[in-house]
């Protein structure tokens, strides 16, 4: 996971950049109102399109906001995608 240092008034803060791609499953810090805490990535860009795995709700979320809300990324390898 790439890390860069952001300078501010009191010094430096390390910021982790979360990388994810189409098809990855994101585990969120807080659950969706339906109770599910996992989302599947459909499209990546400045806005990220995700689908809740509990209720199938389709959402477009700004990337910065989504990166703050993600607990971990479950990357899918090609074997799992073909099944």
C-alpha cells in the first residue's frame, strides 16, 4: 500500500493510499443500512461505482470519501472471477 507524507502547519502526516480495481470486494468500517458491510467495485475513477452485496443497491461515491470509509480490500484473483 503506497504511503505519502502530507505537510501541514504542525509537521507531516503519513497518508495511506488505498488501491482497488474493478471486481474487488471492499469491507467497510460501517455497515450499509441493510446490514451488509461489503461492497463490490464496478467502476473506478474520480468517482467509484459500487454495489452493496446485501441489497444490490448501486451507488456512485467520490473516491476520497470511499477511501476513508474502507476497512480493507479483498482482491479477487482471476480464478475466482472465472467461476
